[in-house]
């Protein structure tokens, strides 16, 4: 039987309830409880970040997509892999902190390997320099994945490979976004990668806070790891 679609007000209440989570453990518990309805609830929010990130990678990646290995960090239920598969990518490894999200990613049949790991609490559980593309969507934001994790994303990428990241530009995420952009720039100054594209997108997803209405904006960042 088809699941009943949630109303916007219900989804808003669910997402805003996550603001009460003060520890990463509580946040992961929130995602565990949301996993089953996640795909249909984010559709109610017009959440387009996975397709926007996949489009950005599609515009610049010139290698063999069938051979390329993609690391999907904070993969959730697998929405990013689903979008990238439409562009011809076929090999995915996923990492997420939430077992319930990983279970749905497993059921999607898109991933060759899935690993449970809390980002920011230790090194990424992957081999350095292995991946043709590393992507993180919907998780680089306040209260989720710490900014410092972007260095690990770069370490996981093959020289010449791409790293695609997204963040929100709404009021609650202003400080996080500024810190993220400082880190991205610092890594460019350190000679680790070069910026390929930054796309600011106005209609990112529907606004949820009392101070904003309509749609919030967001950004897609695409970097290329420098050859050593
Ligand atoms: C908004 S969902 C995005 C999922 C997917 N990338 C997408 O775009 O649909 C955020 C995901 O990040 C994971 N996450 C958030 N903070 C995390 C952390 N510190 N460590 C590991 N996973 C985390 C959650 O479990 C959740 O699956």
C-alpha cells in the first residue's frame, strides 16, 4: 500500500524538532526515527540538493562513469546515488551515522559498500586517494557534520578527482557557511584543491523557520583535487 504523503506543516514540525538535539548521538537518533518517511517528506520540501549536486558533477566529470568509484558521504537513504546513476555513474560506496538510513540505502541496491560512521569523531573509514568523486549533500550544515571533515573528503579523493559539497544559505546556517567557505579557501591556498564551480541557488528548498518564507537559498561547491 502506498504511504500517505505528509503535509508541509507536519514535515516542518518534524524537521524543527531536530533543533532540540544537542549531541550528535541525539541527531543520529533523530535520523533513525525519520528514515522511513525521509524520501517522501523531503519531496514535500522540494528538496533538490541531490539533483543539483549530481548536475554539477555531470557538467565537469570527463572520465569513464561506469568505472568511476563514488564516495557518498552522509548518504542517507541514497538520493544522491539515485541522481548520479541517471548520469551514468554505477559504483557507489556510502557512509552515514544512522543505521536506519543505511538500511534504506542498502535496500536501494545502489551501493557496493555501506559503512556506519560518525563524521567528525574520527577519520573517514575509507582508503585515502581511492575515489574518483566524493560527494556530501544535505549534511554540511549547523548541528550536523563539522566543517573540518572537508579535509577528509579531499584526502579520500584521487588526485584529479572531484569533491562536490552543498550547504544552505538560510539565517540559522550563516555562521556555518562562512566557516565552511573559509576552510574551502584555506585548502585552496594550501595547494590541496582548486575551485571548479560555486553555484548559489535561490530556490534550494522550502523555508521552515518563522523568520523566512517561500524558499531558502543554498550553494553547490565543486572542487578538483590537485595532482601531487
Ligand atoms: C539531510 S540527510 C541527507 C542525506 C542525503 N545525502 C540526501 O541528500 O538525501 C543528512 C544525513 O547526514 C547524516 N549525518 C548527519 N550528521 C552526521 C554525522 N555527524 N555523522 C554521520 N552522519 C551524519 C544523517 O544520518 C543523515 O542521513
